C-alpha cells in the first residue's frame, strides 16, 4: 500500500541525491546478499535463481547510484563492493557447469 504521507515528509526533508544514494546502497546490499545466498543453495536451480536476483538488484543499484552523483564515485563504490560477492557466486556457478 502506498504511504503518500510518509513520502511527502521524506521529500520535504531529504534531497533527491540523498534518496538516490540510500536507495543505491540498499539495492547494492540486496545484490551482495543474493550472491552470497546463491553459494549456500543446495540445488543448481536455486543457485541460478539467487544469482539472477542478484543481477537484477545490482542493476537497480547501478541505476540509482548513477543518479546520486555526477562524478560516478558512488557508482564505482557500489560496483566494487558488490563485485566481490558476485565474482564468488559466478565462480560457484561455473564450477557447477564444469561438474556436469
């Protein structure tokens, strides 16, 4: 359910840049968490699903980070932090392909 009153208060008290920054960090954390969860899944199907979700969250993080600042600093920070978890999850998926 939409909470328009809450959104109105937020828009009156917070800059758009701050909202975009917070949103980028939230989506980035979701991406990293999804990649980590991918490694813990027991079946290949579930591992791929978690990785796919991570890819979607990562893209959202990039979109919001790119709107948060003009010099790309936040985008690079989010990318670098997410990339470690993504690389590990991708290696885990690649090991499944080698095993089959």
